[in-house]
C-alpha cells in the first residue's frame, strides 16, 4: 500500500477477538488516509430469485453483489418457484447455493405451503436446513395459522420471521397514503396495514414464547409497538432498511425505482425509525434486496413491480447519511450491519471481514452493480465509502480493481 495509507482493525465489544490476517497486497495503492477492516456484514433479508426467477437474479449474481457490498452472509426469502415449503422443494435451492454461492447463503423455509396461507409447511422436515421460517412477500392473514406456526417453530428452536401486511387494508394501494399520493392522484397504502398485524403477532409471540422477528418496519406505530413489547419481555427483534431511514414520500418520483413494499413513508415515520435505532428498538438494518427486470420496473409507480435493489449501496448510504451526520456512531452502524444480525440469528462470524476506504467519495451508479437488478432510488447519489475487499471463509470473494 501507499505510505500514506493506514490499516485499522475495527474492534467491537461483541467480537473482542476479531483480528483477521489481512493480505494488504490485495488492496489497491491509495492516497486515502485509512483503510478500515470490519467484520463481514450480514443481511437477514434478501431475494436472490433462484430457483424460478433467474431472469431477475441468481444465487451467483446475488451473492457476488452482496460481496461487493461488504456482506459475507445473507438470508434468502422463500418467494421462489418451487417455494421451499418441503424438504424436496428446499433441496433444489440448497443444491444451487452449494454450487454457485460465493458467500454464506442461508435460506428461509416457507411458513405455509406455497405461501398460500392455507396450510403449514413441513417445518419439522426443513428445520435443520433453514435459518428460520418466513412467508415474506406475503403476510400470514390467519391468526390461528400464525399461532400454530409459532408453536411449531418454538418446539424446533426456530424463529418466525414475518412480513406484516393485512391484505384487507390495502385497497389496491402502491405508495404511502400520504401527501404525495393525494397530490398526484395515487392510491395509498395505510400504515395500519403494517402495524395492525404486528400488534396481533406480538400478542401471539408473548402467548407462545416463540422467537419472533419483524421484517422491514416502516412506520412510527410499528416502532412504538415493538418498543413496548420489548419492555414487556417479548422475544422480538426487527429490522428496517436504508431507504426508510433516508427518504420520505416527499422524495417520490413518477418512477418504478421508488416503489417498494412497505412504501417509503412520512418524515415522522423516518424520525421514529431513527429514534428506534438509537434506543435499540430497531435491532438491525437489512436491505430487502429485491431485483426485477428493467421491463418490470419501467412502468411507473402504479404498475411497476414492488421492490428495489440495495445490497451494494446500503452501508455507503447509512455511513453517509447517518454516521457522517453524527446521527449514529460508526460502532452503532457496525452493530446494525454485522453484530446484531449474527447474534439474533445465531450465525458465527469466523474470520470473515470486509475492508473499506471511508474517506473516498463516490457516486452510486446502477450500471456498476454486480446484481442483475438495477432499480435503485439512489441513482446518482453522492456517498462516502468504497468497499475494497471482502473475504469469506478465507477466500477473497470481492476485490476492487
């Protein structure tokens, strides 16, 4: 490395022995003052689309994109074809992971058969091969079905990971039911469609004792419900995503790149999420990396598919908009990206690490993503931080050239 460069191992109380042996010869010569070595990031919410939808993303392209973003472990959601709702269906995904993944890819098993919400999947058969159980992409509408799933998951020592959405409250909405929707004649998605199922599930988690994790929370009511449940001793954790911490519905454009589910909400919701991160109510940042084809995302807010990509820019965005603005510390960011997800989902760190140049300023360009998906609301956004190297299981899985 250049004489002006310095390599620092980032230490956290959670991983006091973290001291990877970094091959500095793999790092580019740079005049930037410091390279910093973090524990490999962990994303508990990604969509790698294979099997079934390889035109959107594959295990290989998704895991390469994750490595580019500094991640060494991800958990893949079950909205696939076939849905991983049985040992046989799960095996198809596991075989692809074994052959093509460049980082640790841990699949979820579906809560219900075909994610239809009508019959519980073979949780017992899949338990040893999945990280947890989720129907992400769909909410479990039946209280009785969710109670049964929680009881069976608890008996197996597994978590229920829930996409919380009440279908009866959607009314065909596709962006937040706020000022932008009203001003531009769009159908809105109310916050109650998210927090109402969370309220139900927190009651069930308290009743059953099941470990429960809530996906991509986006509104202030959700934060308050979770805060209260934690104070009552409910075994609950939750995640939010960078776009909910940075954007509001006032930033929306008539472009499918701004369409995701749940939607970007109000300033008040964003502030509540930030406060939830500060006080520990919000445990981790996940990306909900959800790639689609260019055609599927080119139909405007109303008709484009729900979902954006985010795994390659997540840390840059949080570092730029929260850490550099002194909203949270760098240590808190690493807790959110690396420490808390691994602790909650019981995933070892081993010697996985990622090396970053935090001083370096860059511009987000989707054409530079390794993901097959290119739809990001942060196109052309100026950010700080560049991933230089990611090492997983002793192997270099990403290297900046």
